[in-house]
C-alpha cells in the first residue's frame, strides 16, 4: 500500500480503544450485563468467570442490614446477587433492582 493507505490504517488505530480503558470487566456500557454473562448468572451456580461484582453502596447495605456470615452481596449489572464467599456459588438473585438508577 502507498502512503495514502498507511494514513487510513493509522487513523483507524487512533480511534480504537486502548487496553484497560472503557467499561469494567463484566459490565456493558448501560450498566446491564453482557448477554452471555447474564445467561450464565443463575442461582446454585458459581459466579461466571469474567464477572467482577461491585459491593453494594453503604446506604443500601445499611437499609438491608449485614449479610449472613459467610455470604456477600454484590452488584452484577442491574442485579443484586448473594454469593457464598467460600465457593462463589450464587445463593440468590434480585433481578433489575438497579434498573434506571444513576451511578
């Protein structure tokens, strides 16, 4: 390719995202889980690989009270998930709790 072709390739590279930038692992831009992870998030199953849940905000934790010892509540997309810490098994899911809330 000539110099003009090289310029087009360079422009495409400049527009691409750099590694480590963008959304957090396991989350889509709109706060929902990507469809593949959403399908694999199920009660009685381990937390899907690649899904990094976030801790609940302190205000919500205060309203719910402490989690049962040995468990942890996480935000996964718009869902709140209760997992067993030792195994990572999903014990319960409250779907779309955070739908329409701002971060």
